[in-house]
C-alpha cells in the first residue's frame, strides 16, 4: 500500500511539473474566465478598433482565441515589423551556432557595408547604425527612406539601398528606428552561412524546430529576406515564437536560443533616450522597462508592427498574447488591452 501511495504521489508531482508544448497543436486551458472586458475593448461593436485576431496563451495552453472574418486560425497574416523581432530570433540561433559575435563589423558578412566599417551587428540590432534614415509611411511619403526602400528605388535590393545611405551619427551612439538596419541584418545573415544555405535557413533554424508550418517570408529582387516587414504567420504560429522567448530560448528539451541571447534581446539599449509613454528598444524587441505600459508588469516585452500587429510576452505570468489588426489611427492602446487581460486573470476563481 505504501508503494502505491508513493507512486501516486510521484505521478501527481510529475504532473505538476509538466510543461505544455504545442505538439503538434496547442492544448486548451479549461479555466472559466470572464473575457467580457477584453472582448469589448478588442472587438468593439462600432469597429473603432480593428482587431483581426487575438490569441492568449498561458503556460503553453490557449486561454482565449477570437478572429474577425476573413481572418481565422489558419490565416497567415502579414506581421509587418514583428518580422524584425522574428529575424532577431533567427539570428539568435545563428549566434548560438557560433556564426557571429555581436561586436563583429557588419562589413565582414555584407561587403557593401565597407563604406561604413565601424557599424557592428549590435548597432543594427539596436537600430543604431548611425545611417541617415526617415521611417515615415503615410505622413511624409515623399521624404521617407522606408517607403523608397520598400516600394520605389530601393525595392530591388533593399540592403544595398540602406548601405548607400550617408552616415549621420557615430554608430552605436544614437537610437533611430530604421527598417533599413533590419534589412542589413537580413543581408548579413547570408554572409554567415554556407553557400546555398540561406533560402532554407529560417526554416532549418527556427520554424521547423518550433513546428511552424504557415510561414511565408518574402524576398526582394536580390533574393534577400525582407527582414523588416514581409513575414506572414498564423497567430498560433507566432505564439510559438513567443513561448520560445517566454521560456528563455528553450523548446522542449532543446536550448534553441542561448539564454544570453534572450537576455540581450530584453536589455534596454543604453544609448536610447527614454520617451514617456513609448517602449524602450532592446535587441530588436520592445521593452516595458520604463513603464510604457503602466498597467503591465515592468518586464513585459513585445514584437510590434505597423497597423497594430503585436506579440506580447509577460514572463512571470507565463503569458503570450498575439494580436493582428488593421489599425489606421491611434485609438488602440497596448496598455489598455494588457490591463484587461490581466484583470480577467486576476478574477480567476473569485
């Protein structure tokens, strides 16, 4: 009898320690929670906020999932600048394989950057190349570097367009958000790899190990991934990247990303001047370190994209939140959604 009780106790303890992973798909958490405030904010009847998808994962299981037609669980949605943080995650795998160091000059891997020999990979990851850049879309398209890169004279070779920009500041000394810096990273990745390896590398390094099957990542005419903008993923597949980050780069029993890389992603760029109400730049992720979102924990971080795309990670709460959207103004507020999600969880069992 004593042996049976010990065996049962071991099973209970093992179950308590068990981790949930989406293999092949996500499990659902049956916790009864009141999502009315979340629904009312994210999916208002007047469509003042245009949420296409909202997915909430806790401890590796789906708590909440809702879509607006025609988006559904199988829709690979354009992530816009969330692509940048996914690119950083791919680079984290490459760094763990010993393919580069943060202090390496970009020109080592991408020769056109020999015109800017002091720019390091760390500078690009901090959006601090020092290259002249204007990241405006609808509001100043004629003077916009990013519009020219994505749609006009730079679209054939986006990294070359960026490398040809003049230096405006000392590299590594000033934060200036730049999709060009991200596309230089995408071009540098090719130089880190063996011949012929580049086209499949995001899948080999990241998507396939995570069980991601929906990924579509566009390339420019120079065959370079548009790391700044043009990755498509389902909400459930983007959440896999969030879970990888939430668990410090570990996927199952494999340390896919070095813990030091995740720590770098989550460390504020020391040279960036905090702007009240705005997230701080980390290593190609956005940080709540200075309480840009005051109702969310200070250690919350996110991948953010144009028109309201977002992947939020709340480490201590073991939460991953994905939002796809079509926001065209400033009505939607990150903090307001996170506030309502946390309130729903706080009411659990009340």
